[in-house]
């Protein structure tokens, strides 16, 4: 009877640990290449002039923060501007080689720029982005990686 209690206790412990791992889910934060769908911050730019609707945007902020829709090892995808607004998922470089990124979710204030392109990158790389316009915005405050600014706040 004593051994049976030990076996049942061990089975219960294994079950609890197993269910804990299952409940946590995967940690797909993009740290392998910066393209995962994990949670993180978004920079939202509003009041964009209608001439830019249907175009694409990316951003770069101080402290190695970048903004794009998704990124695999060899391809970057940019979010589309629609109805005078764009929401750009934010990523933070984990080193100065810019080969690895994780979703940005910090607090702080910094400067950034938003660049607008009329197409997605031709070959999916930064060097192929056809930048049509750039808007600089100073003193952007991030809370849990999120920030919203108006086009009118930039220059």
C-alpha cells in the first residue's frame, strides 16, 4: 500500500508538470530571426495623409528598435497603410549584428522615424526597400512596447 501511494504521488507530480508545460505554449517571440508572432509592442501612426494609403511602412527607433510586419531569415514584410493609419510591430535587435531579434515590450522614450515605401521590398531585404518618404518623430514614449503618435507630431 505504501508503494502504491508513492507511485500515485509520482504520477500526479508528472501530470502536474506536464500540464504546466502544455499550458505555457510555445515561446514564438521571433528571437531566432525576428519573424515570430509572439507578443510585443506596436507603434501606431495615425493621421497619415490619404496619398500614402495602400503604401507600406517601417520604422526605426533609438536603442536598436525596428518595426516591420514580419521577418524570416531572408525576407522582410512591411505593414500596409490603410485609412490614414498603420500599426507596425516592434522588434529589438539582440546584438549589434542585426541577425537576431525579439519582440520589443519595454518602457522608455526615444526618437524614431517612419519610412514609407510604395512596394514591399523587391527581394525582401532592407537594401531593396524603395523609400518614398521619411517622417521623424521625437520623444516617443513606449509603454510595454506600445506607442501611438500622430503624423502631425513629426517633421
